[in-house]
């Protein structure tokens, strides 16, 4: 069985429409798919065609702030109509909006007018972030290109470098569990934590009600797989697998092409 439980569409920062994503997954012989856009489930509403040849389950990727760091939790097998889920996605959208307002205020002080409205024109579905401000800065002629926009206005230490504060880890876990879903610690090695810190994160995640972790996230080395499968078994978590697909052409994140789960791990989908 080919499984991909971590994918993105245009509704967040991917490039495919939801229908294009499902088609591409079918073509890649994926049997079980979750769309896990950042902090939104809009993709499921936008699907025009009924998925054929594969099973599509509800998913989302929530950002959370843990000890001042940005950590991602995927929720899978969710009830997309649950009140807890819409509460969660709304809270995250509000947090994103609040940060965008702050960025715009800072840019205003630097002489850039109407940045909030301007950036919004480039942001689909309310998914508003610094790349959209960068596009606006180019469009209004403040800078020549997106690179310059980050260098002058948005990058580390610049006026528009506002840290995003997300919901706490227990809060995000609660949204997922109350929606009937399973919370998954996403791509545990992407945070560049020491193994000690990663264990601490895993323990906090479990204490909050977390139940699974991505043992496989896109292309990864055999060593990484070994590290993660050990941690997964030590902590008695279920194991998940996803490509973290955002767009075609990225060899490290091809739909359904990630390595298979090690046999000593308990697949999250076994009980579905
Ligand atoms: Mn992304
Ligand atoms: Mn992520
Ligand atoms: Mn992702």
C-alpha cells in the first residue's frame, strides 16, 4: 500500500489545486492520501471531483509555538466538520492576520503605504505571510525583486521581521483530538534539535495527548530513519509517513515516493 499523509495545495503554500493534487497522487499510485495544508482545510471544500482510485482522509498541518520555537503538528483522520477544527483554523488565521497587521505597521513607518491591503492581493485564501509582502514591495516599486524585499524590509533583523506566535502545543493537540483526529509530530528532524531536546519535545507532545510521529518525511537518509524509528518505538508512538509535497519537480518531496516505514514501527493507518 502506498501512503502519503502529508501534502500541500495552493490553499496554503503548494502550487497545485486540490483536484490537481488528488490526480497527481492517483497517478503516483497513492492508495491513502491526506491533504495537510498549513492551518486550513479549505482544500477539501474546493475539491470538484470525487477522488478516484484512492482513499482521501481529512488532514491539516498546524503550526505551534513550543518553548519559543516553531513546531508543526499534523492532524490526520479528522472530522472536517467538527467545531474544534474550525475553531483551530480560525484561531490560526487570526494569529496570522495579527502578525500581518504588525508587519504592515512597521512597513508604514518605513514609508511603505497600504502594505496590508497590497499584500493581501497576493495571498490566496487568507494565507498571508512575508512572501506576499515581498511581492507587494516589488509591485509598488519599493524594491526591484523579492530577494531585495527580504534584504531591505522583511529578512532577519529588518523592520518586517515579526515573529509569529502560534497556539500552544497542548492547544493544537486538543483541536486535533476533539476533531476525532490523530496528532502527529511532523518531520521531527527538521527543527535541528539535539536528540535530548527532541526527546523533550516528544515527551511534551505525548503528555499533551500526542499519539504519532512522522518516522518518514520525504526523502531521508537511512540513518535518519533509524533515529526516528528508535525514538518512535521508545516512546510507544504510532508511525506516520508523508512526502511533504508542495509542488512537482522537488526530488526530495515527491508524492507517495518516500521510503517505506521500517517494519518495527506501528503504522498509524492500521486501525483505520
Ligand atoms: Mn509548507
Ligand atoms: Mn511543516
Ligand atoms: Mn508540510
